[in-house]
C-alpha cells in the first residue's frame, strides 16, 4: 500500500491531530480499520468520500494531517498489498 492508501485508511479512524498519537498508535489504528473493512481499501476510500461530502470544510486539513502522520509513522512510500 502507498502512503496515500494508508492516509485514506487513517483518515477514517477516530484518531485526531489533537490526540498527538504515537507512531505505534497510528499503525494500530490503521491495522484495526483495515480489519474492520476486511482489508478492502476501497471501503475505506468510500468512507473518505462520504466524510468529504458531509464535512467539506474539514476534509483538506484532515487529509494533510493523515498524509503527514502516515509519512512519519510508517516511513514508507509503498507497501506490498496484503
């Protein structure tokens, strides 16, 4: 999975920028969300789209946070698909 894929998954979790989550908490949240979506990244992407439509004013800041957080916590640009 790419950082963008992982950021979309993170976007759909309950973690917030204000939580100042550790790298381990971020990775755990991503793993738990992927399990909840049965490993289907498209399901997570659909949730992102729904949130973007429901709350367009918060979409861009949250996605920037998710992208930066994934880059820090996961330190990858691409992971093999599960």
